[in-house]
C-alpha cells in the first residue's frame, strides 16, 4: 500500500485526466481508513500485551506496570517494548506537502501546477475518521522507544496539525455572519428566538470543533516532545541534529498558532469551552520548557558532539529570548541639551 500511495502522489495533476485524479484521491482516502483501522487494532493488541506482561511480572514477584500506566509503553523503566505498525508510514506520503501531486512547478515559471487543497482535505478526512485520536494513543505508548515513528514522519505530522488549525479571520467572519443573520431575522419576524437558538447551537458546535482541533494538535506536540526527551544518548548520537532542529522549529510554529501569537489562532468565541484556552499565551511556556530541557539533556551528556549541540541550542534560546524581550517602559537620558 505504501509504495502504491507513493507512486500515486508522484503524478502531476496537470498531465492526467479527471478519472485518474479521482483514482488518486479515492486511493488516498482508502489508505487513511486502513491506517486508522490498523492503529485501532494495534491499540487493542497493546492492551493485551501489557496485560499479559503485568500478569507475568506479578507471577515473578516483581511490580508490573498496569495497562493504564503511561510508563507501561516502554518509556521509563518499563520492560515491554510495543511493536510498531508499518501502515503508519503511509501518512508520511499523504501529509508530505512536497509531493508532486500537491506541489509541482513549471520549468519556465514559478507558478504551481499541484493541488495543495487535496492535502488539506485529506487531513480533514483523517480527523473525521478519528484517526488523530487513535494516533495519539499509539504515540503516547511508544514515547522514548524504537517503535516511535521516524522523525521525518513527525515533521509531516506537526505540519499537518499546524495547517489544520482554523484561522482567526475565517472563524470570526462566519461567527459574525451567523450573528448578523439571526439579528436581522429576529427583527423582521416572530421566529427570531428560534433562529437565535439555532445560531447559538451552531456557534457552540463550531467552538467544540475548534477546541477538539486545538487539543489534538497540542497532544500531538506533547507526545513528540516527550519522545525526544526520553531518548538515550546512543539514539541521539545517531540522529541528525538538523532534523531535530527542524522539528523544534515546527513545534515552535505550532505553539505560536495555538497560543494566538501569530494571529492565526481560532476565534475568541471558543474561549471558555474547556479548561484549556486555545489562545492562552501561557501555552508557549510548554514549548520553552521542552526547549530548555532538551538543551540541558544535551549539555549534560557524556558525548562531546551532543555537548556542542547543546551549547548551540543554548545560543538559540538566548537569541530568541532577546527577540521576545519587551521594549523598555522608559529611557533615562542624562546631559540632554548641554554642550
């Protein structure tokens, strides 16, 4: 399946007919359903494996991890390493914005011939299938283990989560349109109260939808950050420092959007729908805590390359802190107007 999806997404939309385009998009949707079903099946098997491991540990007189324990996934101090699922690699092709089907350029100009809207639609389809919910459970149980997806796939997942967060302008305009229509209708007929109730129900439904998208994006970022911080020195030495840096940059972009710092977060009407405000600036503290912990993990390692990488990370943190520092409230000037 993975090879088929890779070949299909290497087609140029401008060079194939509508029938071929339908074949590509239907095949991608089918693969998303397969990935989601495989994730759910793997999660059920994980519970069985963890339950058996816990029972065996109790028989041997040791303290076994319960299936509900977050450390029972093979993270800190767990004896069970859950196996990976191979179909998950298909998401690396479907969510990769560099695929020819999504982004291809003419040789004589910079105009695009791809269909990036298909990728955005596939991200929405995977969410409607509750694929992200199954993916989050899968990732959380494999944080810090070799069964966790590759970092290249993590980059595509973070990018998909970032692009799926609704923009503030479109959300606000739809809310204003609903409010304006209900006010106008309520003033011209006696059914205004019913229409106001329908508008409120629609607004609440949109708020719940936006809140769910925010929560999924945040939980995805937390799972990836948790995995990176749980990696041992041997695994970190084998990783490409540039790849980790790109993931850190994408995580920063994601948290900026989640906190509303980039002006692209959801509308203020979704506030108060849960304990987590989707536009809470304090969300950025989670990312900077991860960034600081990563730097500390690197500079305290026994490997010289990791130490140097850690000090470069410290330099990046200081540079970003200086950029985010607020301007001074006032200036103290001495000797002004004197010769």
